[in-house]
C-alpha cells in the first residue's frame, strides 16, 4: 500500500464523515435558531412563561419521537437513506416554521423538525462510527459535534444580523420568520449529498450484503484491512440476536445505563438554557438587545473553539479524563454564574463565567457523550440502544428547555444555575465510578468487554 493510496483512503473517510456531519450542522442550527426568535415569539403570540417554554421545547418532543423511530428504521432501511430523509424533513419543517399564524401551527412545524433532529442525532454518529477505522474513530465522530457547534455559531450570527435589519416591531412580526426560514437551503443540500454517499459497511454485513460491504471497506482501508474488518464484524454478528430484551440483561444493560445517564447528564448541565435562551439570559442581567445578541455570538465562538480541544485530545488523552475535567469545570462555572446573578453583577464577569461553562462543556461532555454512545453498543443492537439513550437525552433537554423560563420566574436565575451546577457535580461522580475508557478499542473489543459482564 503506497502512501498516496493511504492518503486517498483517509481523505475518502474524512469526506464521508464530513457529509454525514452536516446532519449535526442542521441539528445545531435548527435547535439554536430559537434563541434569537424566542423573545420576539413571546411578544408576537403573547406567551406566558410556560407557553414560552413550550414554544422553545415543542421541537424536543419531536426529537424524542425521532430518536425512538430512527434506530429501528436505520437498522432496517440503512443509515444512508434514513439520513437523506432527515434532510428533506429539515427543509419542510424550516419552511413551515417561518409561516405560522398561531402557536399551535408553529409547534407542529417545530415538532416535525424535531423528528429530523432526533433521527439525525442517532444516525449521523452511528454512520460515522461504523465507517471509521478505530484509530481515528473518536476524532471523526467528534466532527459531528464540531458540525453541531458550527451550526450553533452560524445561526447565532445569522440571528444577530437579521434582528439588526429592522426595529423591534419588525422583528416581532417578520424577523423571527426569516430566522427559521434560513435553514431550508442547507437542508436540501444535505438531502442531495447523502444520496451520493456509500452505505455503512457494518449495516451491509448485517443485511447479508457482504460483497458490497467488502468493496467499501477496501476503498476505505485496503484489501488486508477489509478482510480483517469483515471477519471481526462477521464474528460479532454471530454472537448477537438483536432483540430488545437483550438490551436489558447483563453487560448490555450496564452499557445502556452508562450511555443513557451520560446523555441525560449532558443536558442537565444546563447547556441549552444558554443555547436556546442566550439573548434572554443576558437581557435578564441588564444587557441591551443588540449586545445580548452579540454576546450570544461570542458564546457560539467559544463553543466552537473548545470543541477543537476535544477533537485534538479525545483519541490520545482518552474519553474519561476529558469528561472528568470538563464536568468539574462546569460545576465551578455554574457556581460563579449563580453568584454573579445573586449579586446583580453583569458585564464582563458574568460573560466570562458563562463562557467558562460553555468551554468546559464543549471540550468534554458535549462531544464525548456522543462519542461514547456511538461506541459502546453492539453492532446489531446499536440502533435500538441509541434510540433509548438519545430518547432520554431529548427528554432531559425538553425538561430543561420547558422549565428554564419557569425556574427563572419562580426561584430566580441565581438558584436556577446553582441547580445546574449540582447536576454537573453529580455527573462528575457518575463518570468517575461507572464510565469505562474506550480509547483505542475496536467496536468489537468494546462489545466483548460488555459480554464478559453477562
């Protein structure tokens, strides 16, 4: 194998991973677009605190449905075509989210988009993990999280620019519609690109299409590597029946608990209180509207910058050390955010505390929780297991998004962020005791680790 061919194969894997990661870009863009629109929606539809939470969180109910449906469907129909459908659904949802005349119409449109997000949140990292060599799998799956934070940063900037086009009244009537409609074209692009990608070789093996799987694996890593991978996948499939009941027994149950709790804790960190309500958080501290939007763009930039830290260290430093450092830093940052709100301190100090939390999340819990969930489940059960785990992630996200406006109104922002700090502390303890290290292991070796616990 000459170096030119090796580089070509690396480039081919990276290209496939980048296209699949566009699903993460749409995920980040579509979830965070509401941060710029929610204040204007609240005025436009005259929403109470609980209905404001519903306007922001209706999408997340769709995410839960998408998470439960996409795993089994992805196992049956394939990763590629399921992701293509997600792109089309993203486009339809974005268009109708920009056109509603009532809160219920808006909520239904966002619900449809949530189905696409929930599905992509499972299928994109699974697809990347199943097509990647083990030595670079962590970095390539982290591209998905990188795409999410790029989507978040870009939509924060788009929201900032749109709200500057007109005055407050224009934004209340029209600006927020432009914010939601801006996702239509990228969604259609993802729909087209995914149709041009190969299917996951592991899924093809499971479907009995070994010849097709071998051809893709040869293109990725050469003949010798393809033969090795085919044998490993074949042996792992012999050991699995792919039944739901298997998820709730022995070592596989422990894997499910680890993946699910890691997903839940990632949301109870309070990250989406910042990502979905960023401008409103800064406004609550006395920051003017234009500056609040600008500070949210800075939050997105820090989110992106520190995701590169995770990509650079996750395959060398390991998953568990990053998670422990990140959750410890999250806890400290939340204590400071709550203290500054309690003392009515805004400006640079509050912004730095928020940025510290976002940086800690972006370098650890954000990308690494997705990486671990894409790795720890056996091949034939992976779709089903991810469906359960990510369903719970979206449920936790919904709880945070729905309750944040109500918590701010009832107990105040200081105590609200202290609650998130306590959850971050609990996640540190959980990771320390229960989460195994998966760095450098093949998917089949990780599966064998759980089987030993049967």
